C-alpha cells in the first residue's frame, strides 16, 4: 500500500516519526502517543492538511511525502464499529481510546480508518513504535505548493 502525507515545512525532517502526535491530541489518539496520520491518496492527504489551515500566507510552506507499507501489515477498522459522533469537530474520547488501544497493543503496523472529512476514503494510522516500522519504505519527499483557492 502506498500512503501519503502533506506537512508544514517545520515537520519535513520528521514526517514519519509521529513526534507531532506525541505533542498534540488527534482524532484517533491522545497526546503522549506517537502515531503518523497518512492517507491513501495525495488528494486526501492534502485535504486533511488544508482543513486545519487558517491563513493563506502559509500555503507555500508544505512538503508531501509518500511511503510504501507491506499490505500484510495493514488492518482495517470496521465502519460499523464507529460511534455515531466519530466525525464531530471536537474529537470524541471513545475514538481516541480506540486509537490509543490499537497503538498500545501493536496488533498491526498500520490501520485503515475512514476519513472524517471524506468518509468513503481512507486515512491510514501508522504506529512508529511497532516492531515492523522498519519495513516502511519512504518513496519521496518534495515541496508541495497548495493552491490558494483551497481556502478562499
């Protein structure tokens, strides 16, 4: 499976480390857990980044990166097990708990989860503390200029 990330330039050297998640809560984890949020397409990875933008002046300061994860190391979170409020803008604690449990159990290197922004598409959680993390192959990292029309 090929996965993608779009990150602000201050994270470009740590794209696949999970350090950003360590410092901040996310929809699928609480602060203090290392996790990498990626997507199964560059377009979705871009959308997942743009949803957090507030200023156009930062649109030129992004990088995109892609990586390959062996399919055998990827599980899928069943859509039917998502609570009704899983897409709420304020991240539900139940989803964070499910993500934390997955990270701590290390049952798979990566977990496909529905995107809260585009539920028919998949975000990918990656556990950088999983023993198989070394099997990820980084394919490319390059400048990614966002079109200002995205946040007009």
